[in-house]
């Protein structure tokens, strides 16, 4: 299809190219792209720094890290967990103090209500010598009751009018009617440090030191890093790369190919370098990068989720 065919706007069919072009320009819809080899790290690179490891260590899940980078990550995570735990404890103390104040205020209100009730049932002692005799300036109990009822009626009506006016105020921006946002509650943080790649719990004593076998032992590290083929299998001397599945033996830390593990090591389950007995847990398969080919078994597609316009 020519350039003019791709930019054609008078066609009767909404082509796939036009749809992709409009999706990229509009900012809506999920974008997907296939990654190339340049966007994938090598098998001997750190998952955090994406640089070639100088002192590599591997997790039980097979993710390779630079020792300094993963230790700094663990320390940083522990510091963040301590900060979150301190904020959580502060929130708990504030909630505890507020609950104590509420309980004290409730108890005080209960006491005030009790006092008011007790005071209302206490009457003035009656003088038997003056019963039925009232002077010109005194009021009878009936007169006092009527006057109190008449005075309480306007007060109750005024309180009712104020309450009705406060509930019927339509202006929500008045400070007395403005809702208050409650502080966000902090959940109790977990004290477990998680692996940045697998998301599983990670401990420092579970890290396994990895010892790569260089292709040419006479080369220094700088000259070795400039070469594409840097390391070989410790047993078969096969060149290691992203296209070669590898495994790490826990006792010696040597890196061997998966073919060597299946054909040689699993027959007697003995480490060929140190001579120690092996279990299935002692063989850690490395998580390798992609090769740029779809048949490598690694997902090479990346997606970016964006808002979708519903019609």
C-alpha cells in the first residue's frame, strides 16, 4: 500500500491502519507494541540496575541481581516499612485518646442528666403554719406553673424554628453546613520485604551467590564485558546467552545449561564442581531475557492501558 493509500480519506472501508493511526492520535484505547532485542536485558544483567552484574546473586525464583543493588533495595524497603509502622502507631494512639475523650464526655453527660433528674424531684419543704395563706406579693403554685408553661412555650417554639431553619438551609457552602473530610485511615503495613520482580517475600539469607565461568579467563572484566559471548557452562563449556536456558547450582553457585542439568546432573544429583549432594531445591533456573524471536518462549509484547471511549 502506498503512502497516498494509507492517507486516503474517501474510502468506503475504515482500514486497520486508519484505526491504529486514529487510536494513537486520540489518546484513547489500549496501545500495544512488540519489543525488540534492544529493549530486553541480557541474562547476566541485574533486574534493578539493568547493568552487567559484578557480584551477582540470584533469588530462589531465579531473578538475578547485583548484590549491592538488592541489599540497598532491601534496606530501603525496611526503612519505608519502619516509617509506615510509626505512622500507624501514631494513628492508633490518636484513636485511643479520642475514644477515651469520647467515653469521658459520655460519662460526664450521663452524670449531668442524672443530676438534673435528681434536682427536679427535690421539692421545697412546706411550712405547716403558712399553708393556704398567701400574701399579696406571692404567687400560688398554680400561677407559677402557668407562668412557667407560658414561658417555656415560646422557647420551645423558637428552638423548633431554629432547628427547622438549620435543616432547610439550601446553601451548602455555609461553614456550618460544609462537610468535613475525615483523615484517611492507614492500614497496618506488612513487615515482609517483597521481591521487586516476583512480588514474593525476599530475605537476605535466601540470596545465592552466582559464579559465572568466563569464556576466556585471561581477559579482565572490562575486556570481557565488551564481548557478546562472555560466559560458558561450568561443565559442558557451552556458550551462555539469552537463547540458552541456564540454571544455578546452590552449593557451588556455578551456572550450567538446562540441558546439562537434565542429561548429566539429575542422574546422580551431585554437584559436579563441589561434589555436594543436590536436591530439587538446590537447582535454581535463571529467568532469562528474550532473543527478539517469538519462538524464544518469552512474552515480547508491551501494553499501555488507556481510557476507552464508549459509543
